[in-house]
């Protein structure tokens, strides 16, 4: 199914990105192993890329009162109803009630970055993230009593030739470390196999392709719980899963995913995750117009209709969380894309 393939490809990039982020989050006070390396500007390798992704985005993370009208579905769940006393509920129901930050996730974060990812014909991988956040948006730095020296701040993260490197704003290497060899040839083979297998479906009528996608979805364990001319809603249950709130829920849970797709199953509108009937996570997606040059696919060798849409413009991720006193709140993570393009060279 096209949407499953799209999720698989982007989950791989997300995993690779996570490696870089994890490395970035380590202490930046380690001994420096180089000075005045490359310039901070984007460094693009000379060899040709088979897959080339470029993103420019703004990321905002902030805590929100669970009793905000947009979070109504979170309130009625089992977890919230059990742990919140009537006293806390009455206090939080006052919209203008001042709140106190008690945990790191509640600190607002604003960030702007440019991300470049490439996969080459030999299976090698390149990743680069440049932080271009303006100083006035770095609230977390103003809250830090012990200011971090400028030459220890990470302004660029790069994975190249199986080495992760962190750079400061002057372009000097703060830290560099080898990682396991990344050979993404299996991913390229899967991509080509997928495209070859889908060529025959390209000429099929939209309703036929939609029916095929639905058949595959149902074969994977999903069931249709709602359908209209514009939307298909499916549900899938997953038993004995680890809770997304392990510090609060120690036992295994029954998790249910509810997903909304466009009628052709090509795009996901939103996904909701429930644990024992409690909504714990909700992600919604907004796409740009197909005519916007800053979004979309550029393809050689195959029809662009066979490939995942790259015109994702907005992601809103809402996650249920709790303060140390048991008060629930919603952690928002929002990504707004100014550019999101994918170029494929699959001849």
C-alpha cells in the first residue's frame, strides 16, 4: 500500500535523524578534536544522490492546559479521570489560573533548522542539520543561569562517511565520533522493487486503486470504522504493548490506533493512539498545494504519482503528560515547513 511505503521510507530517515539528535544532546564540553573545520554553510558532497531531501522548518514545543477546548478528547479517558482529583480539576478549569513549570517538557522551545539528507547509489548516507534559530527565540538559553560558551554551542550536526560531527557557530568541530556503517542499499532495492511493482496500478481508475489499498489495509489487521467520499477512517488494535507513559503505567496495555486517510489512501490526515481507552497521542498533518514549488517530488526514471507526496506542510503532535503532582497537561510539538522537497534519481 502506498501509504505504508511512505511511512516506511520516512521512518528510516527519522531513525537516522534520531541518531544525530541523540549524539547532539550529549555534553558539548568534551575535549575538542579540531579547530576551524568546514564553514557552517551547507556542505554538499560531490557524488550524485539517488534520494535527495531538503527541508526548512520551524519547530515549536510548549505545554498546554488539558482543559483547552482543542484537547477535549484527552479529558474523558481513564488515566485522566483516575489521577486527577476534583480539586485539581476545578483549579485547572479556570483559564486564567497561573501555572508553574515543574518539569523540563513544560519549557517552551522554538527552533528553526535546515535539514538535508541524501542516499547515494552505493548505499552511503549523508545528513546535515543547520540551526538557524534567531537569538530572540532561544528562550531556554535565557533561563539557564550558567550560560554555555558560544564555542560550545551546537550549530550544525552532520553525518558523513559514517562519522557524526558537531560544529559550533564558527564552523569548528566540537566533537566527532564514528558510528556503525550505514549501507542503505536494501532501502534503495526496496524502493525500486516497489516502483516496478506499482507500474501496473498507475493506469487503474482511482476507485480501483482505492479498493486495492483498502484490501491491503484490512489484510494487515485494520478495519474500517468510517467512510465518506473524502475520508476513510480505519482502526487497528495492538495488545500487550508498552505504555507511552511508562513512569505512570507499569503494566502492559491494549493500544488502539485510529487513522484517517484521504479517500484514495494516499495521505494520512491524522492518527490517534489510545491506551485502554485513553487518548495518549494525536498527530495531524496538513499538506501544501501541489503547485507550490517549495513542496513536492522531482523524479527521474519513474512517474511521480508512484512516490510518496513530499508536500507535507504542517505537523501538530499532541501528547498526554503529567506533572509531578499528578496534574495532566498536553505537550505540543509543532513543525511548520517552509520547504519540503524530495528529488529521486532512479534511472
